[in-house]
């Protein structure tokens, strides 16, 4: 699977860790940065990953900032993005099976590496169930088509 990954400085260490997990799984990883611990703006990297997912240049995205909240806010402003912040396995799995989330967001200052690894693996391995859930996603998309410009 082709996956874009990005973080700010607060998510950098966890982003690098997650990148190694993805590479060990033989996923194709597109790292948009950041490239070190120097202070940067989560908005810039969130928009890069969200744009790649929105344009179908990658299948899924993973974003990491300190809390995960900033990345969630900015990614969900991009048309076609369903970004899910997950601090636990239940949320991660449900965000795929019920919501067809296309971006996973992690909090680098909140979630430890061991839990983050399980969250990432379960999120990637959980298929969307469709069925009754599609009606709600159709409503989100109808709203996007009425009110949002692409990017
Ligand atoms: C950066 O200091 C921090 O504000 C940011 O990573 C994030 O936590 C925002 O949600």
C-alpha cells in the first residue's frame, strides 16, 4: 500500500518510528517531513499529506503532531479527507470499519511507541464494512460537493 506520512517537530520522533514499522511491512512510504526536531508548523505537513490522499496519489495517510488535534483539524478541512485521531485500538479499528478513515492521526506527546505500533497495524489491517455506514459517508460527500472547493 502507498502511504504518505508527515509530522511537525512534536511528532517527529514517533513519525520516524512509524515509518520504520511501515517499511518493515513492505508498504511504500512517502515521507513529506518534517526532517528533524526544529520547530515547524503542523499545518504545512498536514496539508501535504491530506492533499496527496485527496488527489488519490496515495491510498492512506498518517499524521503526527504533539496532541494530534492540530493535524486532525487541518486534514479534515481538505475535501475527501476523513482523518481520525486515535489514542486507543477501539477508535482506530472503528474509524476504519465504520468511517472508512483515510488518514490516521497520532499524538506524539500522548501515545507511546508500543501502543502507536498496534494502532497503526490495526488501522491498516481493518477493512471498511460499507453497508449502512455508506449512507453517512455519502452525506458527508454531498455536503463537501455543495460547499467545499477541492483544496
Ligand atoms: C507543537 O508545539 C504543538 O502545538 C503541536 O504539535 C500540536 O500538539 C498541535 O495540535
